């Protein structure tokens, strides 16, 4: 869109649950160039997506909170540009967006530090029963709830990319034995942070705490299931800040019910938001978070600034780095 066009673009900012989008500097710049609608209620059906977004030319998405397929694109004739925070496109059906002439752009993806911090928090919360003690402090004088010492335990880091490696580094500092597994991990890379490179089965059998950091794809979906839970030490803990489908939820629930799992710390689920009647909500040894790994004020603000800058570049006819550069404009 060139500067000479007088029609103001209509922009929808979706899923700003944390109410950060309109606090960044880029919001006022964008507001001067376009009509903006903030949508903070989830559009949880295809019908709601189409009905609500039909008037808009541009959509700004906070990561993968709302999905789009060809079905939605066909019914959004005005949509020309999607500015996505992050670079994942599993929720966008990128080939279909390309066929419908909808350009898609993203932002940087480095949230390793925040996810690392949250993972450590979940591990400590499980070991020391921090949520349970906190809740009981509100209804009784001095809750006598013992936890477990982390020092000396064995922590299995399942997935040894940039986040897994940093979690391993911190766990080693806390004087745990750290086991690492990934398909490409070498003993030399593991040793850089004091970890041992082991096979998947060894990690599962010997760990007191297993923390998941592998990518979610067709090969890793359900990679932790009934067989793997049966291999674990009875009472072991599982932490997942990667993606929900990596772990079989039905198998995990069975392991919690039987006591094979001593507890879980979960930031990700098969279905998000987690339904209110989901069985995981009934376990008091399950620490449940609402996909907070990346959701700090600093990260959200930075992502919104970048996403809004991409929209401004598009509106002003400046080059924009697209995730689907082959798209033909509508």
C-alpha cells in the first residue's frame, strides 16, 4: 500500500490477553495511520473468526493463539496482510494464505531465557510443593507440607537445543546429576554444561525429574506415552514447557492417577486454553500454567513493537521480509 492511498487501513489486533499491545510506542504510530480494533476475547470458532474479522485489511496475531485455514481466508475478502509475532506458522496454513494473496510476516523468536526461567520455576515448585503450601497458608496457620531436596537428584533434559542446554546448565549449578538426550547430541556438547549424553531410555529410567525441550512435529507427537511412563521411577516428576502433544495426555493422566508420576509442571497442553472441565485440573500435584513461557512484559512488548513496525512498513510501501515471499498481492 503506497503513501498516496487515502483510505485508512482497518487493523485487528487479536488475543491481547495480557493487555500489552496498546502500551508500546508503536501503537500510537500505528493509530495515526490506521483504524485499530483491539480484540481481547478469544475467537474460538471458525464462525466467530469470519464474522468478526470480515471488515479488516490487516491482522496482528500474538503467536499461535488463533488458527486460520483456507476456509477462513476464503471468507475474508479484505484481508491482505498478517503480522505475526514469532515465526511459527503451524496455525496459519501458509500455503493457503499464499494462494489467497495474503502476505505474512513474523518477528524474532528468541524466548530461550524466559522459557528457561519458567522451567526452573516449575521444577522448584514441584520439588518444594510451593503452590500447595501457598494455597494452604490462606486457610491454616502453618501448613506442615514437606517437599523434596533438588540437590543430588537426577534431572533428565529431553531435547538439548538452546533452551534445553541452558536448563541443563542451571541444573548442574544446583548440584544435580544432569542427563541429556537428543538425536544429535554428542558427549562433547553435553559436557560443555556438565551433562551426560545418554540414550532416551536411559534418561527416562534414571531421571527423578524429566523436562521436555524437543520440537513438536509428526515424529515427536506422543513420544512420551504409556510405555515411557512405565519405565520411569515411581514418583518421578515431568515438566513440559515445549508443546503439549509431545506427551500423551491420556497416558499422563493415567500415570498421575496410579501414582507412577509424582507430579507434573505443565505450561502447554493439547488444547489451549485448557478446558475448565479438563481432568488435569483435579490433581493437586499438577502445577498448571497458561502458556507463560514467552509471556513476560519485556518479550510481549518487544514482539508487539516489531509486529507493528512490520505493518507500518507495509502501509508505507517499504520492503517487508515475508514468511511467504512468493505471495501475489490481492
